[in-house]
């Protein structure tokens, strides 16, 4: 058995392998999509950004793939993808990836289906710690009846500080703080707010990949004093309206199982649970 760094001529081969694997719950990795063209585009983009993918072969037969996306001191692991559990292949992929990154300050993340026993056992064997469980929820927007609410609008500059404060209180330990979200706003990132008596009391932040007609609800937050008034549901409808106008007809999103508020809102709108995902983190320090 040998392991090699994936080159341009091998991308099609690993994409087909990852596509087949990721459409099976027991091999599913959350960072990787289930659409073949999307996977290919992501792999090419990651490699162009100096990330790497590794593959193991046994007598010229591909039997394992692992890659990564590194940003700042965070590393999201695309894998492991294996035909069958193989400790030797796992160790070879892991060792080559770690040698490639060679940064003791990094924190590593694995995001896998709850049925993916290979990935879960691998994570625990390498010293990863379980951090949370989430649900992938799905909704078709094609024929959805989406009401319009006059109290929902796109954020304006005068509301930036109030939004940032509300977001940072609602999500104190998350990937993006309020100021970072504001700096991300463009044609593929929208931020809508709801006001009560001219005061911002809730918001929803969405992202889109218009090339693949995909979108995501990244954050939704409503001031604790204003919950139970229907604002969360109104914000979701505004997000869905925007996504559909941009050509997105199917929406999938991930929600932490502890976020009962968001799960309840999405369920009321019509979202269904598709996958249950587990998240693990590892640090060398």
C-alpha cells in the first residue's frame, strides 16, 4: 500500500470516489457536499489555495482519501474516506496530512455523520474530543408559500453596532463575530433585520454559492425579550424569499442539536431532518 499527494491528473478519480462515499451515511463527511460537480469544484479550489489531498492505493486500486482546508490556525479535515476500515491506510493518510501542515498551533476538526463509525473511531483514536452534535435540515423552496413582512429589511449602516452587539451576545463562541459578518456582506452574503418600535431586535445572515445554486442560513438571532412574537419565523421567510429570487430552490442547513430555538423555527417553516452529524476537535497543545 502506498500514499501519494493528489495531482491534477488524479482529481477526477478522487472526486468520483468521494462522491460515491459521501452519498452513503456510513461514509458521509459533513464538510464535503453530495453533488459531484460541487465536490470537484471545491477540491480544485482547495488545491489551488495550497491545501492538499492524499490518496492510498493497494495494487493500483484507490481505497482511501483525506484532504484538508486550512484557514488561520484552523484545519477542517475532508475525510477520512475509506472503502472499508483499514488502520494502516488511516495512519498513512493522517501522518502525511500532519507532515504536510506541520503547524503545532493548529486546531483540527472532523465533521461526520453519526452513522460513520470509521470516522468516529478514527477521531477518538487520534485524540480528538467530541464537541457537539447537529442536524442537517432540508427544505424545497420551489412551491413554498412565502409571506412578505413589512418589518423585515436589509441592514443599514446605522444598525451595524446594534447588530454586532446582539450577535456577539447570542453567539459568544462562534466562527464569525458581528464585525466580521458585516465585512462579508456582498452579492452572496445578505443580512436581514427585524425591528420593533424602530429598534433592531433580530437578524438573519445567509450565504450563497450562486454558481451551484446553493445557499445556507448561517445565523439567526432574536433578542431574548422579543422571542415568542413570531420574529424568528418572519426572518426565516425573508431569507427563503431572497434565496429563491437568486435561483436557489433547495436549501440544506446544519443546526446544533442544543439550539432548540432554531430547530423549532425551522420545523415550523417546513424543514425536515436529513442527517445527524457529529463534530470533533483536536489540538496538539
